C-alpha cells in the first residue's frame, strides 16, 4: 500500500511539473517613431525640396528608407533625409504617398499629401518703397487649389538687423502685415531697409527644413501621422515680394 501511495504521489508531482508553463523571454515592444517632414516647391529658387527628420524611440535614426512617390530621399546624417531637385519633381495638384520603412523592425509608416498649385503674390499698392505712414503693408494672392492654409513670413532682405519681423498663419487672402513687424523689439525704433515677404500655400501642414528663408509661426497643424508621432505636410512658396522701408526724410 505504501508503495502504491508513493507511486501515485510521484506521478502527480511529475504531471504537475510537466504541465507548468515554461518561462519565456521578455516580449520585445515595437519601437516608436517620430517623423517631421515636408515637401516644398520653391518658386524663388525653382527647386523642389524633400526633407524629413526621423527618430526611432528617442534616437535620431539613419537606417530608414524614405520615399516620396517614386523618389528615394537619401540620408544625410543625424536622422535627416534631405534632397533638393533642380527639376519639377513634384507635380502641382497631385497626390503623393510618403513612406518610412524600417527593415530591422519590419515596419512601414505611410502618409499622404497633395501638392498645392503654384500662385503669385502682390503688394496692394502701386509702389514698393514705403514710409511709416504707409504701414501696415497689405498682401494679396489668388487662392490655389489644394491649399489647407497659408503662411506669411517676413524676412530682412539686407544686413540691417533688429526688426521684430513677422510670421502668421491665415485661412484666406488678403492679409496685412502690422507695423510692429518693422520695429526693434521693445524699443519702438523703425528699422529701415529691404524686406522680403513670403507666402506659402500648404497642404496638411508645414515644418522647418534646412535653409528655410523665413521663420515659421506657431499654431500650424501638428501630429497628423497615423502610426507615428510627428508632423508632415507640403507647400508651395510663391515668389517673394520685396519692399523697401525708408524714413520720411529720405
């Protein structure tokens, strides 16, 4: 009887041990990606630009494959994928699909945009030289196809520095540039000289890229990528308008 009891106890223990779940290794989590990118058609340089910054988790990532339509955008280091095209690479009023591929993670992130149409801007005045009495400056343009919004950026066109300058998002033309844009910050002194006025028609959004000729305003659409963090968009930069601001005595 004792032998039978011992046999049954041993068999139960062995069966219980064999049915236990074997320990498994830690489950690897999919990495998170942050992508900020823009496709630009600049009518001032007559060049098309594609520029993307890619982060994998919290590290700049240089091992992705970045494509816009059928164009591969090369990695230029520090997580930047950047290319300047001297021909008309991206057609206006045309939809494109971008993709960020990480082979090591078997992940493909896709997003789309439609390139806005080209357009031109004009100063609502019959002159291009202004005094303080002529301020503010009004700018107008024809609303192009596929534009979700517009950016106005004012940059200093010469070596004189100190102006506050100006950037803003607007929903439709026209727009006035306030006189405060042409004064030194906190000093109330008019800064004379040449100013360049840029207008961008964007689709989805617009982000910074190397050699952007103006500052971007706050409040642009953000975080518009499904499956990743970050912001993408496309835009056409119209040929800049140039004005000269002088004092009354000139």
